[in-house]
C-alpha cells in the first residue's frame, strides 16, 4: 500500500510546476573538467521539503530521497551515484557523482529539486567538458610529394572535434625546424565541440628539398601530449646550376694527349633535381667504354692514346624533357725516339772502359717530332749542346755516367710535358788500387780481430788481397781475422793488393800495392779471487762480532785496474789503482753484516767492469736496528690504539720474543687476545693494544733472545685524559655531629695527570654554595670532614674530580642532617673540646676499619686495577688546595637521591652502594645534562669538556659560582 502511495506521489509531481528556490544551495554551480574525469555536485536543503531529487535536463530523475531520514526512493547506477546525508542542523545534503565524463556530457544541465506539498523548487548546475585533439589529418596524404621549384601547392590539416579550440601549426622538419603559417577555420558541432582546419599554400625553394612537412597541435593544459600528423617528404625539382662542359670546354674545344699516355675526358654538369643523365654518344669506337652513362655530376672516360687517332667525342645530358650535348676534338702528341750512342766504330750501351790519359769520343743521334734538342750531361764536365762529346785527356775525375738527352715540348691539355729520351753509358777510367794509411791498433785479448786492409779501389774495383804475418800466417781476403786474440798475436802484418784492368779494345793490365801494419793486444780487468782471509773459496762467511775481517781481491788486468771494495751497493770502503786489494774491517760490528763487492775495471771494461760478491754474517745478540727510528715513550688518551714497535738487528734470528707489563711490583707476560695483537717477523716485532683502558697504561718491556744473547727494551705508555669521577661517595652518619659531617669516597683513575677533588655543599639548592678542594693523596679511600656546619640542619653535597685537562662528571647528590646542639664557633675553646671528643670517636671506629681493610688490602688493590675501584685502609684527609679550579655549570638538582639521615637502619648512608660498574648509576643520571666545550687541543680524536647544566637543573647560586670559576680559569 505504501509503494502505491509513492508512485502516486511521483505521478503527482508531473503536474506540479517547478520554480527556483533560495532554500537550495548547489556547489559548485559550474564544473569544467577534462573528459574521463569524475565530477561531483552537492545539493544542500535546510527547509521543509519532503523529498529531494537529482535529474538531468529533459530526462527522468536519477535519484530520489526522503528528506527526513535520507531513505532511498529511486536511484540509478549508470555512471551516476547519489548519496544523502542528514546533519545535526536539520540540513539535508544530496551528492551527485558522475564518473568518466565524455564529450556527450558537455554543456549539460543538472537540476536538484525539493518537493514540497504543493510545489517543486529547484536549482541548476552546469557541466562543461574539455576534450583534447585526438587525430590530425593532413591532405594530400602521401609519404612524398614532388613539387617544381617556385610552384604553389595547397596542403590542409584537420583536427578531430575538441574543446577548447585548438591552434594548428605547420612545421617543416630538418636538422632545424621551420614553422610555416597557415590559414585556420573552425567548425563547431551541436554539442559545442570544435574541429579546426588549416590551409597552407606552400611554394618551396630548392633549399627545402628533402625536408618533411607536418602539422601539429602543441602541448597544453588540456592537450597533455603534443599531437602530430603524418610526415610528407617534399621533393623539389629544379634545373641544373651549370652548363654542360667537357674538360672545361663548352664546344669545339681541343684536347691534347701524349702518345702511350692515358687520356681522360670528363663531362660535367652541376646541380639539378633530379640529377641529369650524362652519357657518351661517340668517342674512339671500341677503344673506350662508348655509350656509358651516369646520374652523377660528372662522367669520365679514360683510354690509352695511340698515334694517328685524332677524332671528335660527344657528351649528352638528359633531365626530364631537357636535352643538351657538347663535343671536343682529341689530338695525340709524340716524344723523341731513344738516342743511339757510338764509341769509335761501335754502337755502345752500358759500360766503356778507357785507360787513364787516353782520348774519349762519343756520338749521339735520335729521331723525334718535333725534332729533338741534344744535350750531354756528366758530373765533372760542363753541359755540352752537341751531338758529339770529346775529352782529349781522360783523368780519374772523368769516371762516371755520361748521358745524351734529347727533348721536345708537348703542350698537353692537362699539363705541359717535355717529351724526352736519353741514353747513358758509364765511363770507367782504369787505374790500380792504392792502400790507405793503416793505423796500428790495440785489441782486447779474447775478442775476435776482423781488420780490413783499407784501400782506394782502382777501376775495376775487383781487388785481390793477401795478408802475411811475421809468423808466416796468410789470409787471402781484405780482412785479417783472428778469433780469441792472445798475447802471441802481437806482431807486424803485411797487406798486398792488385786488380786486373781490361780497357775496351786492348789487352788486360795488372796493378799492385802493399803496406805494413802492427797489432797490439790488451785484455780486460778480471777478478780472479775475492775472499775473506781464512775463508778462501767461501761466498758466505760467518764470523763473531768484534773479530777483525780482512778482504782480499786479486785482479788480472792490462792496463792496471782501478779496484774498489764496496759495502752493499752504495758505500765505497776503499779504492786503489792496483791489481791487488787488501782491506781489514777492524772489530766488526753487527751492523757490518751484509753483502761486500769487489769491482775491477780498466779502460777496456764496459759498465762497472768485473765484480765478485760475498756475504758476511756476524753473530750478534739482538738489539735495535739503528737505521730504523722508533719511540719508547707514548702519551695517549683512553680508548685509542697503542703500538709498541721494535726493529730487530740480530744473527741468528731471535728464538724467543717475550712482552711483559709491570704490575704490582711484578712483570706479567702479555699475550695476544681480542684486545692485544703481537706481530713477529725477521725485521721487527710489535705489540698493538686496541681501545686503551686505564689498566693498560704503564711500563712495558720486550725481552728478545737468540743463542748469542738477549736484549731488553723498556717502553712507557703514559695517560693524558680527564679524570674519572670518584665512586662510593657516601656519608659516615656515625661521625656526624652538630657542626661537622664526614664523607668517604674512592678516588678513580686520574687520567694520567695529578688530580684533586672539589666538594660542594649548601643548605639550599638555590644559593650559598661552599666549595672545598681536597688533594688526592694517592690512598685508595679518602675520608673528609666538613667543619663549621649549623646544627640540626640539612645540607646537600656534590663531589667531582679535576686535573689540568678538565673535570669529571658529578657524583650522586648526598643529603645530610647535622645533630641537635649549640652551634660552636671554630674560634672558641669549646670547639677544641668538641673536636677532641669527635676525633676520639672517629679513632675508635677507624681501628675496626683498619683491621678489616688490612686483611683485604691485596684483594682491593687488584680490584682497583681491573675495575677502577680503589680500596685500602681508611685514612682521613683534610688537606685543601688553595687554587682556582675549572669546573663548568653542574646540575646539582638532578643528581643523586635524597637521604633520610635519621633512618635508624642506616648507620653509614650512601646513595651509591658501589655497584659492579661504579659509573653506571652516575652516567645514567647525567646522560641528559652534560654537554662539551673545548678547553685545550689534545689530539684530533679528543676534546676536553666541562659540564653545562640545563637551565632548570642546577641551583642558580651554584651555577653562577661554577661560571665564575670557568671565567677565572680562562683568564689564567
């Protein structure tokens, strides 16, 4: 029944007229978005309407809601989604979501309506859609278009429908892009989308040939990516730039070529698109490639020119419908013939042999066109321009080549060339050989002699040689050869030479010459023996330290040797100009061990000459190598690496290497572990300690031994750091009086520098702090009594350590309460009485402590070494240090814990029960309050610090006092 009422109500809406209402608010009123986006409208109503609906113009309702509870009456799911919300202000909001909008949704109206009992009120929202260009169509459509130069062609480019209106650009692409201007028209369809079309009238020049034309729409807010049409290649046709020519001639030129040379005809034409087709139509019949063609800018034919072949050659050019041709005449030139030479009645070529001082006549003849010019050429005569050459008296200087040169000039097209021909004969002036000066020479024994009998050759050069020695040895060659020359070869030698002269047309003649020559023989410096006296023939000699060692070097040399003895390769011990060297090394030391070399050299040796070596070993106990520096005293901070290094000098090699540390009056062996590394080799030993701790500072020694003896080297590792904070800081309540309080603590590691302690106490955490400076006496436990306190009062106490490099962290804060009684001034007699009674009581207690600590003394000292906790017999110390001490602002409020001084269960109250790690609690308390500031440069990996409190941690009075102390120390 209810559904029936609803449908009736909906039906009734059709008869109720809509009107605009101010009770309806739509946001936004207009949406302008890209296609495929999702958009949303909100409709808010705060009136008394019964129902709310969304619908598109001229369409049915998309959704329908009851306003009182947002119940759904009608809803659809076709790209639209509606939601309804009711808020506490009785406002109803109906949202419309439209997904994946398209161009079809452009410029559509959407109405939100409210249904009352008797009327319908509504508001309108508009949806605009931005659509990018999806396609570009260019016409005419082709990959390539041929256009004649300076002719106009129409191109059009059309876009797909889009919004907003796109701008079309024309681009002519190459290595540089050229933008062209077209004429654009726009066409809008019924839904408000626009298709743009651009017309381009393009008149290309030849410089644009091969470029590619396209149209584009550039990237924009709507056009996310640039879109381009297909590319059209522009093929611009144009005529050639030059006239057709052959070898630079337009027509009827003459080409000259020399007989038996290559003739080359080149037909040229430049430019044009397409390239003209060049071809030879008539040229030398079968003698060249007649009829060849090419589309290149030139076509070349080459042939070998022959006599009597003058003719015309024609080249033709064809480009599309354009034909051209050019012709040239070819003429062949001829050089002279080879001249004929006549000597006497004989035609000669090659060689002419003539006896010295005889007459020489040579005739030359040749045929050529044009007739040749005659010219005789030779090195030692003037140029003669006659057919006949004449020399009345032939001298040795006339020997050489004689050339008859005949020439004519041929003016070829490509070059001017002299035609020439020549005939050459070599004139030999016959004379006997002559031996040159033979200089006496000195050779080295053992080498090979290969000495030449130097001659000035006769003509002919063929010479017969004969060597004869005083020892009746003969050699039938120009060279005298003796292998492995010895002293016995030192003597005179005779060289004899002759040749056979055969002049042209005469009988042979023999000519001779001879000379004496002397050979002198030397030999290299050679070390025969090099040894140590008493150790002959031994190359490895072992002696004992402090023995005398004599080196002997025996050399065989002619001439006398320059002899030297060297230690290693650099140190020269002795030098002598002698064939015998003796040198004594007195009281030989361990550093004298090494390689010794004897060098011998005379003028015949090459390089260093002759050398021999021996090795000297000297038995000696271990010691430091004096040539290698090292240090034995190291000053370091904690937590760094310490390296103790020792360079070894010993023979034989050390058998034992022991590292020890001095601790508690004993030497304790040191071995490798996770924190210590010991390295040994023949040259050095080293001990490396990583992350240096307090217990590892001190004295070390190295004991190194071999079978000769031992050596001990001491080392020192000194500390240089800020002190560690004292531990076990507590109040001895049993010793507290009305005017005194006694505290006890354990001094910690002093950082390698003398330290003292600063005690701060006050009745208030904010002002009036008193500072006491206490000397470190070296005792493991310190007890200190504070005098002049007020009775029945609570005091706050802090303690820290100070050395020249800085201060430690603070101890825990103590609170003490003095006993009731009269405050006694230190100047009255009552003070003495009270102090005496107090001291008596303290002494009674100390007797018990001394007994206990004496029994545990050794154990406590070991704990001091391993854990930085010092314990020993109790001894009070009241000595003060009157000096200004640097300590930064220390946070006294946040340190330690409150103590109940009247707690009956506490006899001696301590905020630190001396934990296994005495720094653990203090570090935890101070970890957020300490900062660092540089006081003194120590090394690159360390900085000195003072403690700076937070603004709300330390009492103001104590903070000011600490700041004053810092300032005073800085002035000092």
